[in-house]
């Protein structure tokens, strides 16, 4: 059983007790204990060898302090108000600590939308609004997808990102390589994403369960480690493959090795099975595959609408 520590910041005791009860309910695979900031030294906390830390605190310094323990850390931001963030951002030293805390945490719990917007404006990092359960699942199966910069790459990669998240049952991280700050605004509210980072800066030194270098990711080696790494950008050529299949489907090439059968096959079989009572191949299957292609194109079109909406804001 994993060891979980709920780090209780000053003035956050009541919220921490609520989070402890919730954590025990949504994460039965971990044994949770509470530790108040100031009651234990970092050495004493390290002696407990926690696998996961849930930092229930409104002080970014608490999150930075426990980074050295190298435990997976989720930061409960639900008590951090927009007014408090404005104060932190008003001082260069406090703003630097806040930025560092965002980099030290690997998942974020119930951040207020206004606070997320402030963080996005200040640091070009998109934090999705996630409940505790999805945030802990994101820590348990940390997966990052690297997508190439450029509007077209993001539009045609949106369905793939959502599909990976649904496959692992947790939000995923998205890194846009190399820096496309506008892309953070496009993806920041997506429920299937944990966080959106504009380049590698915030993820340096992390260890992921899975890294997916998408076909548009570029040749630079990511500055972090992973249990499993899939370099689709090296195995396939976007320009070559894109001549023959729709650009949305290009992003799914090679993903069967990582996550099982791709969405074209899965959804085609599901629809054929409902209609025919079996999983026949042949003309019917081809027709259903075309339907699924159309569905992916439709999803891409919806994302384009979102792009236009963001541009108009």
C-alpha cells in the first residue's frame, strides 16, 4: 500500500481533515496520514518515506519545501483566492516562489478559475480545474504528451490527447514544444488535461510513467525520465504519412503499441457489433471506419470553433 501524507498548512486544518476523508474514499490504495507544517522537520517527514503528498496549504513555500523529498505532490489550491494571488504576484520574490511551487507540484486540486487565469497570465501555465480524485489518478499514472508548436498541430492533436486521457483513466500533462503561449489558452480548460506547459521549463527533472512524443514533437530529447517512452516523432514522418491519411489520424500512428487498439478500430468494432451482433470485417467495417474518421474530423471542427472563440476574447 502506498504511503500518503497530507501536509497541513497554517490555517488549513479544517480543510485538511475534509481532504483526508475524501482521499481515503477516492484512493483506497494509499494509507493517508496528516502532518502539520512546523510539527515535523523535513528529515522527520522524509523518514516516513511518503509516496504521495497532498499539500493542503495556501503558502507556496510549503510546496517548495517538500520538493526535496521527491514524492509525487498534489497541491490543493482551493483556499487560494484571486486577491491573495494578486498580492503574491505584486512582489518579485513572492511571484518567483509561486512559480517554483507550480513547478514542484505535479497535480493541482480545485484551483479557482480566476486564480488559474492569473497563473496563466503570469507564467503561461494552464491549470485545469480538477477534483481530488482525478488529480490523484494523474499522480498515480503520470503521463505527458509533447505536441509540436503551431495552431494546426494543436487542432489536429486534440482528439488524440483526449483519447489517451480516457485510456489511462486520468488527466494528462501537455507540453507544447517549443513555446507557443497562445496554445496554453486553448487547452487550459480541458478536463482531460492536468496541466499545460509552454515548453520544458516546468517539467525539468520530473519522472513520468509514460512519455508520448507525438509525431509533431520535434527532435529535442525531453529533459526528464520515464518508465515508458514512445517516440512517435522518430518512428513516423508527419509530412510523409500526412499525404495519405487525415491529419487527425496521423496523430494516432503508433499509439496502439502504448495503449492498445486505436480509436478507429475500437469504435468501428463497437458500432458494427451493435448493428450486426458480431464483429464482422468487410464492407460494413470499412463503412464504419469512414464514420469514425468523420467523427474525428467533427471533433477537430469543434476544437477549431474553440480556437476562434479564444482569438475573439
